[in-house]
C-alpha cells in the first residue's frame, strides 16, 4: 500500500502544480471589451484542436512541437482559406509563398524550433501522404513556423524527430488549453522572462455575428513589457537599451489566428495585421532579429475549399469589408491576452547552461493592486 500511497501523493502534488498556473484573468485582469469563449483558448473555435510534444531531457534538451489543426476533416482535401502576415521577416517560416499565391492552407500548422523546420516539413508531408484519400497527390505545401530556443536548448543537436511531430498531431485535442513551458514553447524566452505557449479567444455578440476568434502564440521576443497597461518593465526596472542592462530584445513570435467567421483570404490578411497590434500592446517591438509572423485562417465549414471539383467555378459566402471591424478588435484583444497568458503560465527553467526565471508573480500581484487604485 505504501507504494500506491506515494504515487497518489505525487499525483496530487502534480495536479496542484498545474492548478497554480495562473492566467491573466486569475489576477483580476479583464483585457478588452469582448467576452471570451468558455475555455478562453483557440480551441473555443469549433473543430480546432491542439497537440503538444514537450522534450525535456538531460541538462541540455529543452524544446518541443505544437500542432494546430483547424478542422477535423482531411485538411488537404478540404483546405482552409488563409493568409500570412509578416511583421518582421527574420525567421524560417515554411510554406509562405503558396499561401500568399493561392490563399489557402492544406496541412496542420506545426510550430517548433528554428533548426527543426525541415524535419517538421518532412513529417507533415508523411502525415498528408499517409491519409487514404491522398494516395495520388504529388505536392504538399507544409506550413511550419518557428522560434529560436537556442539559449535554453541544444538547438544544434536537432533533437526533434519526425515521430515527435507526428505525435504532436496525434495528441491534438479539441479541449487542449495547455500553456507555458509546453510544446514549441518549452525553451522560449519573452521580455527576458520565461515565455512559452499562450492562448485566448473572443466571442462576438450575436448582433455582431456571434463568431469566435481564437489565438495561440509561441512567444520568444523582447521589448518593454506592459500587461493590460501596467508598465511591468518600468516597475521592475528592467527596460532594455540602458548601458547597465544589455538584455537582447531580439527573438520571434508566432501568432496563429483561427475564426469560424466566413472570411476570405484577402480579409484574413487584414485580420492577421491586427494581431500585430495586440503584440504591440504588450510592449513587443519587432526588433531587427525577430521573426514575427501571423497565420490567420477561417474554418467556416461551408467555405472549406475542396481539393478537386467537377465545376470550373466556386461559390462561397464571405463577410463584407464593413463587417470585419469587430473581428479586428477581437483579434487584437485575444492576441494581447494570449501573449500575457504565455508569460504568466511559464515557470523557471534551466537548460543548456542557462537559467531563465519566470515573471515574479508576487511582485506582479502588487503591481496589479497598485494600478487598480
């Protein structure tokens, strides 16, 4: 019985550790004006699933993979309208040109570390070719994003395998709300603190369409941190570009936006641009060495694009331009909150000879009280 009692205690402690991961709203912060979805996560968009593989091994491996799947059908056979906006192009995003040209995405989105992009592409190709309906296809546009986790992770070791990527897809669930040091966010750093995976959502009122916008981020960038208007970096006296603080503000941020609104690729690009405003509200500056990309998709079922058709034309229903503004605001709000959640959910990490602390929560709680007055 002793063995099982110890196991039970370990499980309870582990669950307690998970429950202590606070998000922005646990600190009393309500970002923006729109309500969140029930999980306040990208998976609030119906049909969206997320999966992670987290690799923490030995003293030097701190990396992982995150898969975002926009709907539950065969994505190659039922492509999603999509667009990619490049905020700053110091990155290795794969698949951009075909998305720009054709306005759709035909694979899950994979996020990982910089030097594992080719491996992830190979895995996505294998995943696509191995589906029964895809036996005769000869081209796959794999979409893979990245940030560089080389400070905490032995990135040159290229420890992500194709099986890790495929496992992240297999792990994808429609209720996955994990944040912080998981998946592609395992070894990332944000504003000098531990970064990671973050997510949030917004639900528009029925009179504005009732649509949901979900955002997931992989944060690994710098700047002058603000959280819901609280000047955190100034309060902690850690602003960059001072001679006594030589903190590198370079890095990258991957932002994934999915909506169930009927939006075409042109307006999805406009939507993606607004996500960058959410990043700016957190104090990010898109520095010279930062790869900042927004991938925006619509999984509105009636507008999924069949790979083959007997018709020479397609007929879809899309929102008019003047109906986009509420979605723009929802995207800004959800992006800002997702980035903040990624920081608040992250924990201290050591790896590859480095130690990166999480944002000090007790000090942050004091700031929240101070600026609420």
